[in-house]
C-alpha cells in the first residue's frame, strides 16, 4: 500500500510498500492490509502504526482526523502528528497534548457560544426598541 499522512500545511509522511496499517477510531483500533476493501474512517487521537520492509514497524501519534483507503492508496489527514520517539513517549504526548487541547477547545467553544447568545439578545432588544 501507499501511505500518505497529511497535515494542514505539509506532508508528514509519504511511504510506499506498506504491508499493514493499524489506526484508532472512536470505537477502537482497526487494521488495514493491502487487499482490504476501500473504506473511510474517522480517527480518534492515538497511535497509528504502519510497517514496511525497509523501516520495520513505525509508530506515529496522530490527532483526530480521517483515513481514506482507495485501492492501494491510504490517505490520513490529521491536524497534528508526532513521530521519531519511543512508543511510551508517543502515548504520553497523545494524552498530554492532543486530548488536553480538545478539552481546552470545548471550553473555548462554550464561552464563545455564551457570548453569541448575549450578542443576539442585545440585538433583539435594540430591534424591539
């Protein structure tokens, strides 16, 4: 298979002759082999594993995103990815950086929603006056 891991502004990895891929979705891990049917999956923050004869087994921490398999091509599009360190360090990075940021984003979205509500109420009052 041909694996391409895409970030918003760059290609993180572009690998050929990938023999297997394991990724994490919201409902658990799943694997891809070369002759598996085409599919699309929403990825959860976690560890993506792929294997090639040249590199062996490679681990990459990925943020939430999407995986698309069409034929021999597998495209993974995520917000952030980390590689080049040990598996324990990658798991810690996922928990520390990717999952924490999601909590922060939820808090920011809640504050923005409250501000929007106050703004709309103010506009309604101005219109009624």
